[in-house]
C-alpha cells in the first residue's frame, strides 16, 4: 500500500467510527471488532493490500504498543475512586497478583507439556498472555471517576496493575532462555526484578503523582489567574514517571498507573473532597471571596488521553488484522486460546479471589472478561528485541496473535449483553 492509500484507509476508518459512534453503542459489538475485521479485509486474509510482519517490525511495534499501554494506564489510573483503601482494593489486588501468578503457572504447564515448548519459552508465554488489557477492555472498564460499580472497578484496577506485575515473569522466561541474568538460584531475579523494580516503580509513581498534584494546587492558590494545559500536564506526568523508572530499572507501567492514581487522590484531598466528586472551590483573595473553577488535571487530561487511546487502538488492531493469514488459525493456536479463556482465566480468578467478599456472579464475570490485547503484544515485542530466538519468536507470535484476535471477537460480542444482564440482575426495577 502506498502512503496515499494508508491515509485514505485511516481517514475513512476514522470518519466511519466518528459517524457511527452512537450506533456502535447500541449493537452487541465493540469498535475494536470493526477495526479487526477491516484489517482482515485489507490484509492477507482478504484483498492482501498489505501484510504487517510483527517479527520484522518488532522494534516499531514495541514502541507503538508501549505508548498505547502507557496512555491507557494513565486513563485507567485517573478514573480510580479515592480515597485508596485496602477494603476497596483487596479484590483487584488479589486479581493482579495471585490470579496473574496462577495464570502464568497454568499457561506454563500447558505450554511445556502440551505445546512442547522449552521451559523458558513456556514461562515467557505465560507472562505474555497473563496480563489483562487496559486498551481493548473499555466496555468493562470504569466509565468515570464516580463510577461505583465494583465489577468495573476490579477489572480496570486489575488491568492497571498486572501490566506491570507481569514484567518479572517476562524476565524470568528470558532468564531461563539464557537472555537475562537471574543470579545464583534466582536471587538477582527475586531481589532486583521482583522486589526492587516493583516497589520502586510504585514509589516513583506515587511521588510523581503527589508532586504534580501539590504543585498545581500551590500555583493555583498563590497565583489566582494561573491557567494550565492539563493535557500536557497529564502527558508530562506519564513521560516523567516512566523515564525515571527506566533510569533506575523499575517497572515503568506500575509507575504510570500509580502516578495517575496518586494524582487524582491528591487533587481530591487538597480540594477537601472525600468521595470522587469535584466542585468549584471558593477561596478568599484580595478583593473578597472569589470562586475558582477547580478543573482537576486528572479529569481534564482524561478526555484528551482517551482520544489518543482510541487512535492507538485503531492503528494497532488494524495492524493485528493485517498480520494474520488463513492458516494462522491452526488448531494449536485456537486450542491454546480456548485453554486461556475457559480454563486458565476462570480457574485463576476463582482461586485468586478466595477470601474476598466478591459475589459468585461477579467472580464468574471477572473470570470471563480477562481481555487480552495490546499489553501482550508489547511484552512479546519486548522479548523479541531482547534476543528471543527466531524459531521461538515465530511460534509465540503465532499463538499470541490468535489469542488477541479471538479475545477481541469473543469478548467483544459477549460484553454488552452480558453486562446488561448483570445490571438488570442488580437493579431489577430498571
């Protein structure tokens, strides 16, 4: 495809999505399904106008997916309700840590014994496929910061955290393949990749988010007519927290999500609000009382970043559709996807949230809506860029692309009617 053709294709797709936005909200399908099907049509499965090779373009795809995940993590973080309490966060923490570890273990066993992969490759496969996706799972995410639905909160919070908590297992898989130093008996992996990188990432994010929140509030209080480009502040916080994390070998995804949560929490705390609803704050300046339109950075930057998130989703899902051939849909790949959706995810969720007060119906829905997507693509490209042997890389690409495509289709078709039934069961009078 020529440059002109690409512009026409992307432009037409944006126009179609923009014009049919209301219609798409009323049908049992997601916008990601539309992008994927168009990718099928123009790619090798259709008119073969283009073919995107993830192995050859792994550096580009790593960068694109990295940016998309970072933006999505920020959007998820600033929608988290405040204040942060252990009681509220217990279930998503169990999902992001216990359930994710169980998923890695189950997929590793399947990959090693059923798919006959080397142990390191099986662990890497588990780590790549374990995180749920914050980019493609918009239908089951928190709608806004005042959304009180516990199901949406748990799934959004899980996706925000496990995109970072999966990183140690990626490094473990690479280490078992001889591509990363694990240390004697794995001590370096445990101390550096698990404890330090995770703890430092969360700490950097909290400090960055709190710092930006306090700085903005101080400037607004001291200089009454100060105006900000909130969208730039949001992007700046993402880049700053992520860059510092990379500098000290911490997990940047955890830092960005933590920074977004901390920013919102700090802004609400400074505004004297405890529930998640922001209102104008009245303060006394020279000349008498004066109302300040207290537009929080976390809220104002969200709209802009969500638009960026949608653009990234369009491009990446389109490329995904253009990466698949008809023979990509092998029984080996489809069978693996079925294992992830119907065995690994439900089992890990039900075991992972033991002891929580999550109702059975909610646990069942959490077990089904473990959407796989852009985060998995990033981890795979990251591994390829760190020397993953071509033979293993091709096998994992084959498996992961099918898992993501099927997740978009299966979860995308089922999400709206399933969520609607869930809400009707909770509110039978509506």
